[in-house]
C-alpha cells in the first residue's frame, strides 16, 4: 500500500455483487469478484496477484469465513500474515469486498529521517535485553514461556 501514495482507505457502503479492488499509484479499479467468491485465501491471493501482474504487488484477501461474516474472520496477506482478532475479515465480507491489491512506484518522504533513525536506535537498545524480546528471538511470535 505504501507505494500507491495512499495512507489509508475508507470503504463506505457495500457492493451488491462481490468485487475486488486494484489500487495503484495511477488509479483505483473495481473488478468483478464473483469468480473469487467461495475460494480460500491462498487461491484468492494467487489469482488476484496473477490478474494484477505487477512486480512487487501485494494483496489483502478474505476467505469463506469473511464471506459468511464469521465474527472472528481475518484478512490475510502473504499467505501467512493475518489481520484479525476483531473480525475485520467479516467487515470486508459485509461489503462484498473479496480482495484489495496494491502496487506502485511512489516513495514516501520522511519528514525527519534523522529523528526516525535515532528513535530506531534507542528502541533497539532498550529492547535488546528484554526477556519478551529474547523469547520472540528464540521462539518466534507463537512463543510460550512457562
């Protein structure tokens, strides 16, 4: 999304039929999504990215849980990344929005790059000895500590 030049999107109303949206740094296109409806997230992501056919493109997608408005449905991207816990997949499903693809060449200007760099250094320094950080490093995001 970053390379499209947009920081956020607000989708109002709902489509009558399933759709997917192609967002680039040039335009925003709405496409018929009936052929994607009912498919799992892996197939949907593959098909949308194939249709977009742009190097570096990414897609946010929902599966049947989102389509069927399951209260804890998630949005998926990069196969394994999930935006969830609050049912945002059901929100996309309620709008009949199966997927959103993003691609472009824009680069954001950082207002104060030196401040960002300093903040990153300070954050890394503060966190390097933190037990929680050590567990993530050692066990990954699904870590469990007795």
